[in-house]
C-alpha cells in the first residue's frame, strides 16, 4: 500500500502530539488540517507540510484522497465527527474520551460496525512503552490474578479553563479529562473485566482559583476564568464482575502540597507500579523483591506513547488488524465515567446489567 494521506481535525494543543507522531511515521503524509480557526489551521499546515486546509470538517471528509483522520476537537464533537468520518469511508483515531454520553457511544459503535472501518480510541497510556512492557509480565502470569488497582491523578492547581471547564463541551471535569487515562490504564492491564457497579463522589468547592499568584499552570486557548461548570475533583470505587476493583481519585484543583500521579496494581503473585515510576514487586524463596526494570524512561513517556499510538493506528489500517483500543472499549469506559457521575448525583451506587 502506498503512503497514507491523513487529515487532522482540530488544531488545538493535543493535535501537536498527533502531528509530531505522524511526522515520525514514514508511511503517512500529513495531507490536510481542519480547524474552525482558519489562521490556526493554516499555521499547523505550514509547520507540518499539509497541502490542504479546511474550516469545515465535512469538506475534509469529502476529499477522496484522505484515507484516515485524527479527531482532536472538543469532546462534544467527537461522536458526530467520528460518525461522519466512518460513514465517509475514513478510518478514525479519536481523542479520548470517545464522547460525552453512553447513548452517543452506543450510536457511534453501531456506525463503526456498519462501516467496516477502524475506529481507534486515543487511550494513549496503553501505548506507552512501559505499559506494553509491564503487560507482557501480566500476560505471562508473573503477577498472577490482578484483583485490585488504585490510581490518583491530582492537580493542586490545574483547571485549564475554556472548553475544559464548560460541561456542555467537555462532558465533565477532571474525571472525564484526566481520570479517564488512569482508569483506562488500570482496566486495560487488569484484562478489561466487565464492570459490575460504581460508587462515586464529585466536589465543586474551590472553583477556578485564578486568584493564585506566583504559580503558573496550563490554560486552554479559550481560557475564561468566569466559565467553570465542572467538578473540582472526583473519587470513585469501581467493581467488576470477576471480583476485582479499582479505587481512583482525580482533581483539577485541591489544597494539596504537590501534584501527584500514582497507578498501582496488585495481584496474587506480585504487584506493579506504573506511576510515578515503574516497579515490579514479587517474592522468591520466601523473600520479597522490589524490581526496577532498566528502561529509557521510568515514568510516562508522552512523546513515545503518542508515537506508539499513531504507529499502531497506521499499522492497523495497512493490515486490517483491530486496534488494541477499539470503539467497544470506548463504550465500556464511557459507561464507567457516566456511572460515576450518576452515582455522585444520586448519592447511590450504580449497578450495571
């Protein structure tokens, strides 16, 4: 197969990760950029050598030369653009989360299956070299049955504002933005068990905290401190049908001493730590062993993970293979996320059939 012509829809900050990774893959051509802001699209096209610029994604999708697209837009547009793309005969890599609601997810899943096209969900943590390396230990039985995981993604000051803090566009706050990453990573490494129930809490106590001085933080391009309709933080307990469970807490803002990233998994033969640095815990000859794998990066390697994600997407298109993060996984994670929000709203545990 010849070089694949790729279109990127949405030229905001996350698109840089996709574009850099496409640039690092010699089997693709960055062919088109689309953004509502024409100047931003033109700037990205100039930087990455794209020959076509659009402000309407439908026009991009109508171009028969484009084989596949990355969708890097607001969460509320993921489902309609992805659906339009597969129906236009394009393969799709859509940023996480798949969409905002379970209903959108199920509708999109149906469209993908009917199209015969690939839809890969951007669960980029799965594609990090460390995650893939640790998964080999899991698959070969070295840690036994994983029955418990705990994860934290705590920002003490990190509400990006803009569309991230507008629930209509984002679908939620830190849970759906950064919590999705650690929940999915744990779920993936645990073997993707079927969810049984969730219990969660959300808190809106601190707001944007734009009054803080002397400490900078990432701000969205459309940052607006007055607009904040999402939660500050969320915690949850997720139970699965096989008896395993995940405990998670995430925040955009919290009176914490420092930011914290933590992912740990516990099995019958050993344990794994992924964040903040990888470690394998086991025992031999009645002695506990803490093993530090010798790897290029002890923690999450952002650039290499995105390169792995893009390379996998391209390979799936060329070989017809199913991605390791298919639309079905996007649906399951959306069930978990919406279940947590529902539990927080009702004050009751949410059960799944």
